[in-house]
């Protein structure tokens, strides 16, 4: 998986210079920058959003990303397809479909 281009990576490695949070954000090394006093609240808010999603889907998405990053595109897509298919055989799929049809928020276990 490539986070930044070779040029920026080499510059950072060769110079050993520290970068600030805004630079890390502009390089794509971090997703978000918040003031230190807001960090815990921001992390909790992100976790709350993640917890709204099926834990099974999160598990397989994480596995798909981690495994797929080390593969060529075709094999990565095959892993993604297989893991997505496993999600359809779970209770969480039923919970999500029911909530969608009833226009409710799903409650996953």
C-alpha cells in the first residue's frame, strides 16, 4: 500500500526532518487534525460512528483492506468479493435489511 509518493518518502527518510500535523495531513499520512484538547472527543466521535456499523462488516472490511493491500488488483478484488459474500450469510445482514426496510437505525450485536 502506498501512502505517499516515493519522492516525499525519500525526503522524509533522508533528511530525518520532523513534520507538523498540517503537513502530515497534506501528505495524506493522517486523516484529520484536531487541537490536543479536542483529541479524545474526536476519537470517541469516530469510534461512535464505527460502532453504528455491523461488527462483522467492519471485521471483513479490515481483513479485505489488509490482505488486498499486498496483492495485485484482480486478486484483491477476489478477496473483497469473497469477504463481502460472507457478510450476506450473517445475522447482521438480516438486522441491516430489516432496519432499512423499516426506515430504522440498525442495532447490531
